[in-house]
C-alpha cells in the first residue's frame, strides 16, 4: 500500500513537472534563456525558435522555423546582419527588459530595442501563429510591447497582419541571397504613392485572406525580388509554388540595368535604349545585364559637362517608344499632356517623360531603371536624345523601309511577269499598269510606276 502511494505521488510529481515544463517551453524569461543549440516550441508544436545555420556557412542565426516540416523552412530571422560564427550565442531577456541576441563575448548582436521597459518584468512568447511577442509578465500581460509580425523578414505568414505607417513603413525585406539572410535589395509593402494627403497620418493594414485553412501556405519575397506563394505538398514532401508576382524574367526589378530595356519576346531579352551602349560589354554578352548602359552622345544642354560621352550636334529631342512599362520612381506633375514635354525640355536633368490620363505627367531625372516593352498595353515613353541620335534613328527606319519596299517591288514585278507570260501562252495580250508608293518617313518618300 505504501509502495502504491509512493508511486502515485511520484507520477503526480512527474506529471506536474511535465505540465510546468510544457507550459514554459514556448516562453523566454529573465531566468530562462535559449543557448545554442536549444530551442523553444510553440504550444501546439507548429513553430520553433532557436539557432540555425544555412548551407555551406558557419554563421549562426536566431530564427523562427516550421517545427513539423521535414525541410528547414525559416520564416523570420532576428540577427540577420550580425550572426555569431560559433555556438556561443544566447537569446535572453536583458537587464533592461529587451529580448537580445548576444555572443560568447557578451556583445549584443540584436535587440528588440524597446524603450521604457520595466526590468525583470518582461517575457517573450512564441505563438502558434508564428508570432514572437514581448509581453509584460509571464502570463502575457495586458499589452504587447513588441512583436515579430511588425518587424518581418522576408516571409508573410497566413495569420500575419502588418500595421503600416505610410511615412515610415513596415515591409518585408528580401534576403541578400538564398544562403544569406542579411538585408537584400527588395521590399514588399504599402507605398504612399496614391494615398491622399489627408490620409497619410492614418494607419493601414496589410494582410492576406485564404479560401481554406486546410493547406499550409506562406508568401516569400525572394532575393531576386519575386513575391511567391509557397504551398506545402505532403505527398511530395516539399513546398510547391502557387501565385508569383513574376510572369516573365522581365518582371525582375532592374533586370536590364540603367537605360536598358527588357522585352520578353526577344532573345536576348535585354538591349540598350537608342543612343546608349552596354557599360560592360563582357558581362552583357554573358547575360549579366545589371551594369546597364551609358549614353554615347551627350545631350545638347550637357555639352559643357564632362560626362564621358561625345558632344552632340544640334538641339535635343524625344524618341517615342510605344506600349512601355515606365521606369521606376517618376516625379509626378499635375500639368496637362501638352505641357509635359515642355517641362521636361526646360530641365536639362530630365531624361524622359510620359503622360497617363489616370496618373498625369511623369518626369524622370537620372538613371532610367526597370523599363519594359509590353505587347498589348502600356503607355508612350519619350526618351531624350540629341538631334544627331534622332537623325540616326530616322535613317535606320528609312533604310529598313527602303529595303522592305524594294523586296516587295521585286516580288510583285516577278509575279506580274509570270502572269503576263501565262497570258501570252494562252494567246492573250494585256497591259497592266501598277503603281507602288512607299511609306513616307520624315521628308523621304518613294513613288514607282510600272507598265507591263
């Protein structure tokens, strides 16, 4: 009987200990830290928080990962720009109440950086939503002091709701490369481009609604700028791609560099705008177009500047490109279409303009980035060139038109002679007068009359 009571007491103590440990396993307190390679797991085992490494790297990062997925899937990284290079790292609540990552030398590599906290009164908790929250007290407190959902990395989770101040902005930011989570070149979020001035002070929210909760889904902003939906396929044991913000390679931001133009129907897809040449011809020939293009002939208004280009002759003008995706970062103006060209011409730093009825006049100074040719939509984009470059362009059109017209004439003459011979063989005699007029380009035109 005594043995039975002892065993019951022992089992009760073990159960209490287990429940206490299980309750605390998703929480970090001032007395409970995470030392590499330890982890904490959300209450229902959906996510884990701890140290990890990426392929071919000794760097150690603190991050949130899916816990029940066999593939290492990182959804958030704390110290993405300052990783320790050994296993000395620790994630803990500091003396001032912040959650910090430090190395073996007690150097702080990352912090939640919240001010006016009460020392020894905060806890960090990993939720089943994938959100890491800093609270007041062990039971969550009355308010959230900081949360990882408001400081995202490159992933947007199913349950995320990012409150966005359009002035400062909270955005997902890409990794530098698939094996380097440090800050990349691309952001995803709300921009105050078309928000009325009266609403700038308001807070907006970005979230995603899903038609079903049965699938495991998240969005990732890749290092090349593509925003893609990942769907877990249990049968394949891998993530498959759903929605993607890219339809073609031309949708990659700045694919062809400065003053390059991308056309997905051509091979190669990148070329320089008229009046420009590749800045690095060797890289360009290898299919790396990121270095872009440079102007070969200086604008008339830039003759006195040393820009490394040849001096142009005559005044400046504009080359019209149809069905274009306009470059990034335009300066907007409320002036009319007719005044848009004049305003650009008056400013020597203005290198291009476009007009859209829904947006208004758009002007560009500096490099033209992310120019793309569309097949059935887009706006007319006007590129500023010297008159000598425009004359070259017109001459190229004339030469091409003349060649095509000549080929058409030869084909028609051959056909007519063939018809005449066939008529003579049948004993018929006829005269055919045929008039050909070529397309007029500028002040040039061709007129031909044939009598057969």
